[in-house]
């Protein structure tokens, strides 16, 4: 049985790069009829952030990625762990790691190291001056286990390091990158147990991936140089080595690493901006993968069927915000209007707009087809709800025309609109007003521009008939009257 995992550290919010890793691991498992597991890697206590685990789960749930095993929310959003081989939160597995670290020290695959921080930084300094590769110099590598135990008993503090072989090379076939080889002599004797009693990521990840039955380790490229250490640990334990797939880095349009300094990077940011989760997931799925043909709209369900690791490229994937906006717009455009209006409610609420007295669907429809995000819908339709529009009276004047002219047209059109009885909609208004303008011998712009500004107060907005349809007769006439008073 194929099993993949996503193993984030709860260090804040979920980065979009993390969502890409989670998505690809999830899709690979689904495509192969396997399972997707979620494990929390919280052994680095210095980077631990309170609430970080909830943030990650919230973001994954929002994106629709649900683990089959491991850490998850229950229906009331409590954190739960399901599966046979838990716990799935590393800080709850310290006893397990201890056992395996003891096994390594006993088999002479690992050793206790008593070097102080000061000594290590001194060693590093000398290496840098001599332009040598930096790393641990092996001072404690040959201490006997008995001596080490004596020193521990005497209260000396220590770490445990793995004994990396000094010759040969470690090779593996990466599912994305092909053959990869690292010279062993360049690999440090990695610390596997820290002075605080917590294992390091390197030991914990190997023990857990093995005990949890992970067959395919799918993770970011930044971990590729750690992989030979992990492979050696598998070999030291005598365990089968899983397959590895290292996903390329995400970069921005300027080919820089995607970081907070250059704008939004957390899933939470995109959620708050009002991107639909389906749009973000579809966009993210194309960061390194493509179906090999022209299609670009894929639901999560489609992706579960079509995703193919063989189509994942190794070039850095560009996080192109223009493309993301395009996806945003496509998904809003194709969404059921009732659902869209419901989704927008909380965004209106956050913007302090009361929507109760309005037919929200008709308001939202003004921007469906135009907006990329729900926040844009709210921002671009805010004028509808305004008690009083704020704009300069000059804005009412169409091109080379004059204030007097704008006033006259507004007055005349308002008289005409007042005579209309029965249904009041964009279509009817268009049908009635356009011939009227023609009959009067006016230009369309001379009438429609001031009307549009009178109704919206904006330089750019949806068309006057659309807005009037949403506002209704009374509010439309009221706004025109205010405009007449302004010019
Ligand atoms: N805890 C690591 C991280 O935060 C996981 C790396 C891996 O998948 O092995 O990215």
C-alpha cells in the first residue's frame, strides 16, 4: 500500500510552498489508491509557535485536503489523532526515539559528543579561515560508550551524533530529479539527540517514516542535502529505504525565493484576500505539474485522478500572481450565484457593510465575471450600500460637455425614468432608455456617463443599467436627484 505524508513543523502559518508539498503528497497517494498521513514535527522547541498546529489544519481543511491518518480536526474542530501507529505528534513520541537512539549508540553507529558550543564555533572559525568545508571535526567520535556514560553520570551535558561513514558516496533515485549522489566525506556527523532531550528532525523523520509505513517521501527541495543522512540512518537500522521526491523551490516573478518580504506567502493571506480555495488549489497544482495538454481547469477531484509524478518538473516553479488572479476570476465566474453570495456575506460583514436589506445575489452579480477575489467583489460593490456617495461634481461631466449639460440630461432622464411603470430591471431599462436617448437626439455618453456616476460615485464601475437594476427605482431616482443638486 502506497502511503505518503505531510510533516509540517508548527512554526506559524502554512506557507503556500507547504500547501504545494501537502497537495502533491495527497494527490500522489489518491492517484495510486494509497493513503495520506499528517504528522506534526514539533521537536524544534525554539521554533514552536502556539496555535501553529491549528493554523496548519485550518489551512489544509480550507483547501479541501483531508488526511486519512494522523493529526486532524474532529467535527467540532478539536485536534484528534487517528490511526494504528500513533501518536502522530512528535513531541509525544520521545520514548520511541530514545529507544532507537540507544540502539544506534550500542551498535556504534552513533556517539555521545561533549563538545561545547564555544569549541564548535572555534573549530568552525579555523575551518573558514583555512577555506575548508565546515562541520564537526570528530573529536568525540571515538570515545568509548563506557567513558561517555561515566561523563554523563558525572553531570556533563552532551548530544548524540550519528557516525557518518567517511568514504564512499550515498546515491538514490529521486522521482523528480533522477539519480542523485552525495560524497559521504562532505556530510557532517549530524546531531540526532539534542541536549534538551529532544531528537533532531533527522532522527525523528526517519524513525517515524519507517514506523508509520511511509513508502514515498515527498517534500521540498531544501531537504535534498539531508537525504543521504536519512538513507544512512535507514541502513544503520536495517530498514527499507522509501522512495524520495524533492519538489522544486517556489520563486516569484523575479526568480527570488518566495518569502514574506515580497508579499503574501501564507495560505491564510490568500484566504483573507478572498481567493476561492478551489482557485488557489488549481493554481498551486500547476506549480511544477501540468497535465501535458492544453487544459488548465482542474477540481481537486479531477486532480486526484489525473495527477502524475512523472509530469512533475525539476525547474523552479514561478508563483505568478497574474495567473492566480486569472484562476480566481474563472472560479468566481463559474460559481453558482447563490453560493457565491453566501460566501461573500462574511467578507461584507468584515468590511462593516450591512447586507440584510439587499438582494445580495443581484449585488454580487455586478462583479461576477470581473472580480478575482471575494474581497474585490465587496470593495467594488461597496458603493451600492452607501447612504451618501462622496465624489467631485466634475466627475459627472462627460468628456467635452459641461456641467449645465450634465444637469439637464440628468433632469430629463430622471423625469423619463419616473414615468416607467412595472418591472424594473437592467434589461427593461436598457430596452426603454436607449431608444429614448435616440429619440431625444442625445449621444449615449452624454446621458449614460452622468447617470452612471450619479449612481456609483466612481470613475469606473459596472454600467448604469446594471446598477440601476440593483438599486431599484426609488434609490436610482434619489441618487440622480442628489447629483442634480451637485452640478
Ligand atoms: N518538518 C519538516 C518541515 O517542516 C518536514 C520535512 C520532510 O517532509 O521531511 O518542512
